C-alpha cells in the first residue's frame, strides 16, 4: 500500500507494522480524536474548588471514554442477543469483529487503552453477577460448585494484579550494574582471583553475571538510547524497553516480559479453568437432561424464560472468549517449549530466519532453545527483573 512505502516499519519492533497516520490519506472520521478530547476533559475539566484526593485524581486521570461502550453496550447487546437465537447468532458473531476493529484502530496509533482491560474485567464480573443472581436461585448448584467458581474469580483477579505489577522495564541502572560487573571481572583477572576467593568478598554473584554478560550481546535501544540486555525489546505502546519482552498484551494493558511472564501464564490458566468450569455448571443447570458437550448447541426450551435465555447467551459469549484465550495459551506454551518469545518469533518470521513448526503455531529460531525440559526449567527459574522500577498503585490500571 502507498502509505507503507512512506514510512517503513522499524525492523526492531515487530509489534509495529506501520506508524503512519491514516488522517493524511483522507480518513474522515477519527473516533480516537474524540476519545482524546473527552479524556482531556475528564482529566483537566472537572473540579473547581474543593480538595481532590491523590487516589481520586489518579483514578480520574486514568479514565477513558473507551470504557463507556463496554460498560453500557455489553450488557445491552447480551440482553438483545438473548431475545431470540437468531439475534444471538448475529450479535455473538459480530462482537469479536467489533473488538478486532477497535483493536486495529488503536493499535496503529500505539496508544495504551483501557478498553480491553475494562472489557475483560467487566465480562468476568458480569458473568459472575449473573451466576449469583440468575443461576444460584434455581437451586441446583451445590455450595462446593459455588465456592469453586467464586475462588476461581478471586484467584484470577489476584493473579491479574500480580501480572500488572510490571513486565521488568530496562532502566539505566541495569546498564550501570552491567558495567560494574564487567569492572569486577577485570579486577578479579588482575588480582588472579578465583571464583572461590571472590565468593568470600561477596562478588561471586556478580562474577557469574559477568560471565553471562560477556558471552551475550547488549545493544542500544534506538528510541530510549539506553543499553539493554539480549532479548529485551522496545514497546512502542508503553514507550519503554522491557527485559525478555514477549508482547504487549492489550487485555492487561501492559507488556509481558521477564518479570511478569509466569504470572501472565498463571492468570490465563486460572481464568480458563474457572471459565470452563463455570460454563459447565451453568449449562448443567440450564439443560440438565442434555449432555454437557451438546447442551451448548441444543438446549430445548431455554428461550422460554428471559433469565434462562440470558444465561445461555452468556455461556456462549464466555465460550467464544475462552476459545480465543485457549488458543493464546497454546501458542504461549509452545513458544516456551521452544524458548522463543512472541517478539523473536515475529522478527524471525519477518526476516525469514526461523523455522515454522506445528502447522505454523510456533516459529523456531533455534537461538536459545536447549531442549524441551531445559527450556521450561529456564522459564520457570528465570529471575525477575530485579532492576525494574516499583509499580505504583496507579500503574495497576
Ligand atoms: Zn527502548
Ligand atoms: Zn507495552
């Protein structure tokens, strides 16, 4: 396309396909400009007089107009979809398309947005709300099942909060630490010091780091202009370099990197287990005579009551979300098994330096892979990014 030639993508950033501004080419309506204007009003416009607490200020500062469609439209659309099964098919087919459209609309401008995080959290809480208010009164859900679903929802949120504490941003101090470790290595060489003697002076760990650092290659980020360790990447959406960057996840509104990759995977797994279990419990309550596998496709009489129809529609909605996230989990597990990050896979795909495996589900670069078992050991034991700035409360959104 014409606009791609004007500004080619940077080879270092696989998540950036094109930074061009479509407005120059005659895009007549830009909803994001409207978003931005409203966001400015939210942040700057309101209170005159009276004191505003820092916490409230932080929350208002994070508000976005893009959260409103989620909070208003999602329950409305699901209720309309529950009116008739044909409406259900149309709306539930269109919803993923609408979300994808919004994703590409925001992705090209590389802006952080709370839309997807709001959608994810609101969907989770709305499904749980319906479970409590519509399914429990039917009286066929045991206390154990109720506790399991509740524990799953709470655990998902706890894991999500942990994931949101930060991906492990590369800071200048990390490079300084790297420099110190190199100096330590020089000193030890001059004094003919062995690792054993260094251990007594407490720099054995530094020497180990030095050994690793000398065999690996640090590079300068073209945007941040800081030195970063191997496998680190720059995220344009967050505007920072992240250690062992995997990808920027729109659903958590944060990068997934060395510090939070494990908890990201845990969040995903806990959510999927809770969701699959919850869908099973709801379907068993709505269609007790049907087999669980066929109840989602055929549940006679479910549209005779509005509350039953709404729960059935929500079971379908949850199934679509679960299927999408299950695919993401499979890709993540395969990537870890081959010791490749999503960023490296995309780069290898673009530069044609990787091998496509398992029907294209994973791109094997062969650069870091040391076998299935060792790759998982490395992933599960890799250190958190120790020199990352501590996440503040406001960063959690
Ligand atoms: Zn950078
Ligand atoms: Zn990011």
